[in-house]
C-alpha cells in the first residue's frame, strides 16, 4: 500500500513540475511578444515626423539650394550652398 502512495506522490510532483515549466514558458513567450509589439509601436512613433518639423526642414532645404534676396536695398543675396563652396575654393586658389 505504501508503494502506491509513493507512486502517486512522485506522479503528482512530476505533473506539478511539468505544469510549472509550461506556465513559465507561456509567461516568457507572452513577455517576449509584448516587448516585440511595444518596440514596433515605439518605432512607428519615432518615424512619424510632426507637420511643423517637416515644413521647417523643407524651408531650410529651400534656403540652402535656392537663390533669394536677403536685403534687396543693400544688394545682399543668398546663393545655393554648393555654389558658395565653389566660390570659396576659387577665391582661395586665387590667393
């Protein structure tokens, strides 16, 4: 009779350990899945640019690549940055 009780206790312990391992696996899988989704949502948020920032970037790019008057009365103009760099190189070579 005592052997039957030992077998039942051993069997119950085995079932308990197996259940704990299954629950631990499920918990880790759920945590990993949650973190993966959270990182994806964070990345989407980071990649979205506010409209004001987008407009400011376009304005700054236009200022760097276009010709325009800064002060027409004093005859001060802005030129594209590429052209300005070329003129600096030409000026430095001339000196």
